[in-house]
């Protein structure tokens, strides 16, 4: 293992776990027959230009990249995990699968991503703005009320979906992902027993990032006060890259690499919410997380291909 280990991140997918390093990502998914399907791909280097690595800019780039990869991984994992359940039955379905294949999947995935992003913006960004506007409060307090409403909606949403059995299964893989990364960062061998003993809460989790986003949003719109409701809506959307950039610098670049009393206080709410978005994984889920992380690490330290021709 390298002296300066890479900070791995990941996410739970359908019956699996995705692990991401700097150069590549790996995903392990449980097949219907009980086996493990491993997928690994290099990460696009388009965002490696110096401009995209500037503070604030890199946060929004990382967010967009993670969302695109996340949706792609969810689509791939669903195809693997539900392979026996989605066999085409009609001639039309077989034609679409055989002739259109990946192109159709890509179109559907793009549409699903656009719709879900729009719904997310509406539910977590614009709805709190609208609800806060119904209260007759001064501009500064309106920003506070809007922020509190946003947190309430976010926590309520998590509480509701955490009661669904399928989501509970995903949250188990989320816990396995955190435990495997914690085990790796503690430089312990990635055995099932070691991973099971590690912490299922992690300070670089996306849940913690989302809470930082909400706090940053609240503070920013306490300062930026706009009376017209439509301009207020537009400002919330237009400033999303700025909010994402600031939140990334705080939660990932600053808090993610430090451990002191101030950092613990800042990440405490996010760690508390993670008790809802993660569950203690079973042995099979840990096996999947370990397989994904081992593959990701192997890909990261694999020698670069070279050309022997002169």
C-alpha cells in the first residue's frame, strides 16, 4: 500500500457497491445466482485541466461527475441484479434490446437523471423558498426559515424512504461501503471480520455533504435578500454551483482531511443522519464491499500501459 493512500469514496447501488479512486472506479454486484459481477472502468480525465481543479470550481465539477457516474452505476447494477426478472417477453421488447441496446439504455438513463434532478431542485430548493415566502418575516429571518424548512423536508424524506424494505437493503450496502473504507483507512487487512468491526458512519459521506450544503445555502441567502419570488427562485438555481463549491471545500477538502473538536462539531449532524441512511450490513453485503474496494485499489496502482514500439 502506498505511503499516502488514496481517499476512496463510493456509493451503494442495486445489490452492490461502487468504489471510486482517482484514476478508476470498480463496482461489485450480487448476481441472481449468488455470484459477484465485477466491473471496473477508468475515470474520464476531461476534468483534469487546471481550471477544473481550482477551489470552488472543483466542487461543482466533482458533484456533476459523481451524479453522472452514480446514475450510470445504478443502471448497470439493476441490469445485473435483476437479470432473471427483466427478460424480454415480446418480439418488440426483444427487438429493442437487440437492435438499440446500450443506446436506448443511455437515453432512458439521461431522461431519468434529468427528471430526478428537476424533482430534487423542486423539492429541496424551490419548495422551501416558496413555503418561507408565505410567512411574513423580514428578509434575514426568511433565509433562516427557508433553511430550517429545507432541513425538515430533507430529514423527513430520509425517514420516510428508510421504512421501505428495498431502501433498507440499499442502506445496508451503504453501511458496508463505509465500513470497508474505514477498514482500508485504518490500514487493516480487508477481511470480513475486520470490516464488520469498523464504523459504518463516515465523515466524507454524501449525507453529511448534503447537510453542509443546506447550512451554506441558509447562510448565503441570509445575506442575499431578494423580495420578488421569481427572482428568488432564479437566484437559488443560478447559485447552485457556488453553493456546491463552498460546501465541497468545507466538507471534503477541509473537514475530510482533519480530525479535531471543531471538525467533529461541524460534521456531527451529518453523522447523526447517517444512522438513518446506513444499516449494519450482513456478511454478504460486506463481501460485496470488500470485492469492490479491492478491485478499485488494484486498478489504482496498476502500472500505466506503455508502448514498446519505437
